[in-house]
C-alpha cells in the first residue's frame, strides 16, 4: 500500500503549468493516468467526495410517510337521546372527565348510522394531521359492535377468582 504525501508546490517534482493551488498530492500510478503526475488537492477531494456520494443510499420520497398524525383527545361515548337529525351522548375522555355532547347524524359514517340508538357506544377522536399541503384537524366517530353478554362471560370472572384466590370460595354468590 502506498502512502499519499502532501507537499507544498515548491517541493513537488512535477508541477503542472495550469496549477493555481498551493497544495498538491503526489499521484499514484494505479489511480491516476501518469505515474509521475501530481494532482491538485481540490481535484482529489472532488473525486473522493464524488465516490462517497455515489456510495450513499437514499430513501426514496415515496417510502417516507407524508402524513404525521397526532391524537389530540379521545372519548368513549354512549348515546343518550336520538332526534331526527342529531343525537346527544354522555362521554368520558382519557382523563376520566365526563361531558355531554351533540352530534349531527350526517357526521357519522353511513355504515354506522343504523347503529345510532339509545345506549349504543362509540369512540370519538380528534386528531391533527401534518401534511405537505398543510395542517388539518379531523374528528372521527366510530360506533362499536354491540356486545352480547353470554354465560361464559359470567363464568370466566368466577373461574379467574378461584384460580388466583383459592381461599375466596364464599364469594361465589
């Protein structure tokens, strides 16, 4: 392996006539065309920079997500009253704060509109989306599937209670 020496212009054996820079790097025959030629420091740096940049792999912009979404608040609601074009609901947010809200029926997805009835549960979320074309605040209402309580649902907590607390057999009633 050869060692590259940095020499001042006056110390180099071969100085090109068109050289304007004070620093030169002695060329190597396997890299440069002339065995005794001296390359300017700037040209060697440009070449090594070009090689380095060619070896960098870039992630295409299509794979980078163009939307950043942040949930600002989230509630679980239960329909309280249903009117012709809107409904009221009791809601609890993630901090346990309770509130009552009114929602237009047209704001609910058409697939969920047949689920709007007293006692139906839903989630309500407000999100902020940062996109390339600007920031948007969105709200979304999603009704949950009604849950049918079964005998197995009643037996499971009792089974878990006996499994974890075998001495509590008097709590079966």
